[in-house]
C-alpha cells in the first residue's frame, strides 16, 4: 500500500482538491486525482492510495449518491475525517469571451441546483450539460466544447481560463461536506464532538419497519444528523438507509443503538466514528450519559445477586 498517497475526485482544480488541501497532513502526502468517486474509493481498496477524499453531502442538493452507494457496497471502507467547505462558483470562460457569447455551459450535476436561479436570470437561453466534475467542465471549456463552466475560481489558471463572473450561488450559505475514507482500522479516540456513520438494511417490509429501527436511536437519546434511503438494486421497494449520528461508537448510547440495530437488521455496516468538522458537541439527554448507563448496569447486577437497593 502507498501510505503517502491520497487520492481525490479530480481532475486538478476541483472543490474536492481544495477541501483536501485544508487537511494538515495533505502537505506531506502525494495528492493524486481520480476520474470518479468509485475510482477514488477503489484505489483505497486496492492499496494504490492510503485514503481518498470524496464529497458526501451538499447543503443545497443533499447526499452525493455515488459516494453513499460506494460506501454501502463492495469491500468495507471507513470514514476517518470530514471537511466542510463553503461553495461559491465562478463562470470560467476562454479569454475574450463575453457573457453574451455564452450559449452552452457545464459543471458537475450537483452544481446545477446551486446556480439555477443565477442562470435563469443571467443566461436564460444557455444549454446545460453535466460534466464528471466542475474541474472537468473547465477542461471541456478549454478544449472548446462549451463556452462556460461553473467551477471554483481557483481552477481558472489551471486551464487557461478567465473568471467572467465570480461568487455565484443561489444559496449564500451553500456548503459541501467531504469525507476522508480509508481501509477499516481502529477508530480515532473520542473528542467529545464526534459523528458516527452507518448503513443498515430492513429485515422485511411491514408497517412501522423503519420506525422500529429509528427507535433504537431515539430511546437512547442519539440524535441523527442525516438519514437517506438508497435502493439496494435487489428490486423495487428494496432500500438500505445511510445514517449519521451524533456521538462516538465508544459512547454507550451510540454503541447500544448499533447493537440494537445489529440484533434486528439482516445487515449493519459501520462506517466509522470521527471528529465533527464543526466541533459541535451533542446535547446528552438525561438518562443517556455513560455514567447513567453504568449506574443502571450496576443496579441490575445488585438485583441479580440479591443486594437490591442501596
């Protein structure tokens, strides 16, 4: 395995590369672009890279399905870090291009909902075609296949383009969440502001089936920050659920929720516990702290051995 190589959704100049470069360890790693999310994660599975940074969620468009599906299937991987990156686009064009010259535009599919209103107001007749990434869209403009690409302003010099318009976003608080993924290993120590990700499958389809699974979290006071259903590919109506929960797997409330799911689900995939990028600590409800779980276990032991109340 190449312990010094990190890969990311490329080519050079993507927001994913910009997010990866915010990690301190990136300065001492060889950073290699991959053509797609599956290719990046397969590089980790094969040992060609020690880790991959890929987008998983956007505050405007929601989950990145390629990442969610890859993490739920195939050889297991684990999430070790997350990065939050504010997103604003620039319209990149070849030098000398005016706004009135732009008849075709491109960008990553996740970018389109974030610039839709801007396009309607400023380029209502422009034809959109999706690219594999925003930086790949810039490359296509460089090659003359489109007049404009929505990408990070920092990508312009890489492709010999100019930012015709900058700071484009329909939602000013747009943020993309990225995760650093590696092969399974020991989780990082809890920080007090952590997140745990998992995927679980329903045993069968019946009224209240999902509610039963969610109650494993609810009754233990575990807050979910994200839940998304994804088709398993085994037929219509067959879904798995990708979940992010507040807390670390070493927290009793989280570990017991996962054990509860493991008892009643045909499959549960643990995707890792890792520090939250926003460093927000969870609000632990009364009765769900580790100390209270331990006290309850002690009480049960006293009941079993006849010591009773104390």
